[in-house]
């Protein structure tokens, strides 16, 4: 939960017509301060920024999500998605029949 002062500053920035990133900067600033004071452990500055941006989104700041911000990216399983579902089912059935023949 963000502190009241942080919410107040972000609302003031919105009222002044400042950019969404400026409003979110208040939440990031608060999170950096928490990390510095040891209120909760973060492994890196990037993690503190991510937590601050998440808090800002929950508070209603309209920040666009960065594309490809996941660990693997959007196309993590491109090889498996190129095969059709019929080909997947055929390959699974044939591998099962081979293993059952070997065990006999």
C-alpha cells in the first residue's frame, strides 16, 4: 500500500497535467526509499522500479506496459507453436507406441 504522501504527490502531478511517467515516478521514488532504508529486501534497482510501477498501476496511473518485459519475451515457445495440433497428437502417439513395443 503506498503512503499517503506518495498518493498526494501523484494526484498533484495529475492535476498539474504532468505525464503519467512523472506520476509513477513518485511511487518508484517511494520504493527506492524503502529499499534504501531496508523496509523490504530487493535484489536490484530494477526490481524496486518494477514494484513501484506496479503500485502506480494499482493506484490508477495510466502507464503503458513495456512490450517484451517478461523474462523470455513474447515468443518464448515459437518452435512448438509452429506445429499444428494434429502433428503434435500424431508424434505423441507414435512415441508411446514405440516405447510399449520395446518393453515387450
